C-alpha cells in the first residue's frame, strides 16, 4: 500500500517535468537566441510576443501552439496560433473506477480534459511575421 503514494508522486513529477519552460526552450535554441537583438531576447525571457516576431521566436517564448488555424480573406491568408489555458482538474470523492478521459483511485480524480474551450492567447502571422497578438482579458 505504501507503493501507491510513491507512484503518485513519480507520476505527478513526470507531468510537471513534461511542461517545457522558457529556459529549456532557450537552451534548445541557444544559437538562434544569441543572434537575436536584446529586446527580442528580453521579450522571450518574459514569455511575451511582439508584433514582428518570427514563428521561431514565438515558439521559443510560448512553446508549441495548442491549435493552428488558417484565415483566408480578400487580403490573403493568415496563420493563427492559439494557446489554451492549461488547468488540470482535481476532485475528491468516494468512488473508485475509470472510464473515458478520467481515472479514479482512492477517491481522488484527475481529469485530463484541461484545455479551456476558448483560446487564452492567439498569435496572428502574415508572411512569416506576427501581425497581431490577442490576449483574453478574463
């Protein structure tokens, strides 16, 4: 029985480590990062995206997008990167079981359907450069 808490801790640690930080993304692309101007480097370190950024700079600042959309208008095509808020759900109960997107053990449930239904951040690209940054206020 003492094995279950250990396995739970190892599993949660794995989940946390799996989320790449901006520092790990910078280390992975250090050569490119070092070539960019100081203002771009500072924005990336702050996980902030500016108009004019390239897709590589956005990915280094925010990571891979949750979804990618294409918008076609009379003015041409734009690519939109959407980032969802990530919030795993935990709840406590008296049941034990599993099914679908969740599993339960010992009365504790972890629900992996953590993506919000709407985008928290949207980055719009035109011709390989950021043309707008949309942030959800609430």
